[in-house]
C-alpha cells in the first residue's frame, strides 16, 4: 500500500495587488533560492490553436517580481514584441527572459529568443538558444542550462539542423556553447521534462523514454538511474541524498512522489500532499526545483519545501 503524508506549509510570500491586471507566465527559483515571477498583461493566442508565437504582433507589458530575504523587488519591462515563457536571474544584476520557441527563417536569420535585461528593466543583449525549450536554469556563475522537448530535438519552425538536437546544452551568459549532451542511445533525451541545477558543476535532468531515467552530471561525468514507480510526466523535482521528490503533471492532482534510490534505481516510498494553514490543499500553478528545494507557486501565494529538512527531521510516515 502506498503511504501518504499531509504537510502544512506557510507561504513565503503572498501576492495581492502585484498580480492585478497581469497573468502569471512563469515562476522559478534562482541560484540563491530567490523566487522569480514573470507576469504579462496579455497572452498571445496560439498559432493554429497549438503553437506558441515567438515574436508578437502587439507589444506586451511584462513585470518581473523578485523575492529574497523578505524583500520584494518589482521590475517593469514594457512594450516587448516577444512571447516570453521563462524567467531566471543571471547573478545578482541581470534578468534572463526566454521564449520557448525560435523560428529559423528562409534567409537564415533566427529569432534571438534569449533576452537579457538589467535589474532596472533596461535591455542589455540578446542571442538564440534554439527552438523547443522545455526547461531553463542558470547557475550562480551566470552559466545557462537549456533542456528541449521533442520539436526542439527533432526540428520544427524552420530548423532542419536544430540546436536542440542535443537535448541538453550549457551556455555562457553571452550565448556561447560550453557543453552539449552526447545523446547516448540508452539515455537519449527526447523531452527534457525536468532540470535541477545545483551549480554549473552538478546538474540533474530527466532522460530516457519519457522520463524513465534520471541523469546526474557532476564534474564532467554523468551517472544514470532508473526512475521507477514515479510519474511518467513530471516538470520539477528536488534531490537530497538518496531521495527525490517530484510533481505529477500527468494527473495534476497536487500529489508529490517521494522516491528513494536503491542501487541504480529510484523507487517510490511515499506520497506527499501539501496544505495551507486553512487546511486547503495547495495546487501549484508552477513548480520549480533547485537542489533540495521545491517552489510551489500558487495563484496568489509562493511556498517553499526543503526535502533536506524533511529528510533530516525524519518525520513519521503514516498510512492514509
């Protein structure tokens, strides 16, 4: 029988007037556990009802909210002709906004879908990270990791030789490639569903068929683990010692799966459900993993859960 546990969380931040008139587009953890929110005053319609735009026909007003050590910082980024999907901090003085899609045109030009701003909202520079970006995370030393989904790996939007064919790429803050994943047959990345960057020297990522494997690249060497009895579709996970906690996007029921590594495989040992102080279950709109921490971003509240603290306290696990 699967074990279950209910854990009450207090919000790290409550958002009220800051979100008024805006749509939450992305939420992520920065390299120093900053909460980063990306908001837009409008959301472009999908092309043919299925494909996100990269450039937009109308300007969009964006707003970035950073929360760290109890301090909220709001950075307006107005009149952008780009459909941004992701937000990351680059060090302490720059913001990285990224569009998931990038078109390669018949004349050879490409959409520069990575746009860097300073923390006052001024544009700094841009470059192309390729099409079909599923995950993005920046390390404390301003290196960027990108993971791609199938269209980015196999090519679409004009890419006959797609940048994302590698499945996973490490970049400098100026768009220069540092490392490309080798795409071994047994550990091929068709969809990089989740990415957890501890530092530029250690990252965790999903690979294999769907997310059947977890890769850990440390100091230039990659070790692989089978991902057994956990969701077939996750978007974020936290790691602490032999434990891994992941969300479950397939069911989207707010249940998180705790797995323990035995040998070369992770096996589910528990399911966690998070509630707020009123007893209502937390159903995050976005989940982001960084090291042992998970950001659970609700519509109006931000929660953090630290798997290392949970593991160290050795909380009792009760049956449902």
